[in-house]
C-alpha cells in the first residue's frame, strides 16, 4: 500500500517553507535494536546481549539476536528510506562489532569496519546524509567484566576515546555529523538507578544483585560527560580541520509542567525536574560548566565534582544540542527530604494536573502520551537557556493495536494516531522556528518497528511495520512514512 497524497497542504498554509532548505530530516535507529547478527562475523558480546540472554529481564522474553536483520538487509532499508524521500539517516555503531573486546589494546574486527563502510557508502550513493552515533547503550561486555565499565572513569575513558578515534579515522571521510552519546541520562537512570536496563545494577535487591542507585547513577553520568569531552577533543584537534565535520551529544528530556500552576512549590518543582533531567548534562556542556545548583543542594557529595581540568574540557564540548523528546509529565512537589535513591528532584510525576486535565492521548507505551504543547515549550526552554543550534535526533510514538499477526490489517498500516502525533509536534517545531529557535534537523523514531530494549518486540515505534515471525522480516510501510515525506515537502523551503 502507498499513500500518494498523505498530506494536503491546505490546513497549514502559514507554515509553508518555514524550514531552511538545508534542514535534514529522516529516521533514527540504534544498532542493538535493529542490526541482529549479534554474534556474526566476529562481533563481540555487548551488555545488551548479556542482558537479553538473562531470563526474566525482557518483557516478552525475546532477544535481539536477529532484531530487524538490518545487518543483512541494509540495502533494502536504504532503498525503502529513499522512497520516503529522507535526506538523512541517524544510526549507531556497535562498539563490540568494531572492537569485539572493547579495549584500547584490543584488535579491530575488519569485517565490522567493512559493514559500516558498506552502509555509509550505500547511504551516500543514494544522497542520504549519515548522522552517526558512537554509543547507543551497548557497552562491550568485556569492559564491564574487566573493570566495571563506566564505574571506572579512567580505564573506561581511555577505551572509549580509542574507539571514537578508530571511527573518525575509518569513517570520517564520509561522516560529517557525529554524536558521541545517545541519552547518557537514560543509560545511567535505567541501567544504574532503576536497574531495568543493562547492565542491571541498582539498590533494589529484588531486581538486581549489585549496585547502589544513590551513588553509581551520578558516577556513571560523570564518566559519560568526561569521556564524551575527551573524544570531542580528539576530533577537534586531529580530524576536524581535515574532515570538516561537527560533533556533539544527544540528550533525552521530556517537558515537566507544574501539577498546580498556581502553587509556587509546584512551579519550582517543575523547574527542578527539568534541571535534574536535562540540565544535569546540559549545564556542564552548554551552560555555566557545572551541575545545576538544585542537584548539588539535594545530592551533596553523592554528586561528583568536576576537577578544573574536567570542567574546562566539558564546557563547550558540543557543537550542537542533540535533542530526543517524546512527552510531557505533570510534576508535583514532595514535602520533606528527598529519598536517598531519588533522581527526579523530589517530585512525583503524574498523568493529570490539579484540574483533572490529562497530559495527552495514550499510546501503546505506558510513559508516552501525545503532548505537542509541552514540546513547543521545551524547544524554547532549551533555546533560551543554552542558545545553541538544536538537532532533533529522536521523536515518535507507539500506537495501540499494532501488535497483531501478519499480514497487518489496513487499520494498522493507516496509522492515524502516529500521523497525528507527528503532525502536531512538527507544527510546534515549525512555529518555534518562526519564533527564532534554531532547529536544523528532525529524525523520527523510528524507521521500522524494532527491538524496544526491555520491552522486547511488543512496543512498535516504527513508521514501517515488521513481520518479526517471517524469515526475512517483511517490511510493510505505514502511512506515517508517507506523511512525513509529504509534510516535510511542505515545511522545507524549495522542496
Ligand atoms: C529513546 O529513549 C531511546 O533513545 C531509543 O533507543 C528508544 O527506543 C526510544 O526512546 C523509545 O523508547 O519515568 O517511568 O516515566 C527514551 C527513553 C523511556 C526515557 C521512558 C524516559 C521515562 C520512564 N525514555 N523514560 S518513567
């Protein structure tokens, strides 16, 4: 099925040609969620391979052994993306495919290098600009085993920087848009505070054998910031002049609205929540060069301190603000001292506000609701606070009723709920650009249904439906793919 006119420009005439002609749009993916080939052609084990082979960790008991078979089907995928008219594709490299044991002294897997060379060449030949993420959560298991991964800042940083350098050397002639980390906050919050993602550590012994949510969460975040900055330094000193690319980081962040907008304590709580979630990483990089005051006040010495050298290195270490966002929460202040394992800023997150208003229409994912207004506010909040160009690197939704047997019925492929999500968010994006916010890209999450981490194959975020039971993971485009194609034609100048 194909939708030739998935968007008819008449309703949004005032937004026509709002985005500059060099605006990039496309889809984003992550290696562990799509590639499959988890142990093929010399790939080493990652912490997500270990996690999903541990019984009880993934909701549907699935593994990512095959995922969408993107490793084998990359040519078909590039052809499909091209048919949607994308100008760019954001994907991540699997560290353990390139350096199976991860470490700075360990051998390179040339078959892995060849795979990414082929993928990059295929994209470039088809006129699609690659945006490459070095790290989307899949730490080599060997580094976790050897020294505790990111808990060991010095050893880890040496290894990460060598990995980054390898990528710049081998792919930097064609890759001009680098992202060091995807959502360092989610990596540590889910992996070390909640313990529901790899490497599955936390204070909660019913869930995890080891870990300390009250300290490790912040130590790992510090390692991410410092190792990111070291990799950027290498890029800028050794590669940038010759290769002419840009490098930055992608942060997660949802919008927080006060539960009771008339209660100054809730207004303060919402700001504090935004700081704990976003400014935790963004202030050291784009702001005053240190963690937010609100975090220091609550966490004291459990929040690491930057040495002078680290502060100087981290500050200014991103050429752009890579932004992933999905939804909005209502936030209510809590009275009394914060729990030792709190990482939200001593607040509770709610689905409705004091007037009973819902934060948005429910998707098929418990935390995600359609909330375009909050998105518009968040774009302005980030722009006002940091004033750096914003690259939207992820945004999208699941929709109820898509987890069905093949072939998917018409009502699944005609994914009105997702189309409305994209439409409402993109309107907000275009309006923010009209107001002067500098937004330079938009990547929908995600290209096809994929392996949604601990949620397995049940949460379908794709703009293309996948028959995971079929031998070749048959792809069925949903209407949202064509909607994005047509709507970006409307929004981008000269297209
Ligand atoms: C992104 O993470 C990832 O980059 C991507 O790999 C993933 O597939 C995609 O989003 C969709 O999930 O406090 O209980 O309300 C977003 C991760 C998940 C972070 C939900 C915030 C809030 C959980 N987000 N989480 S809760």
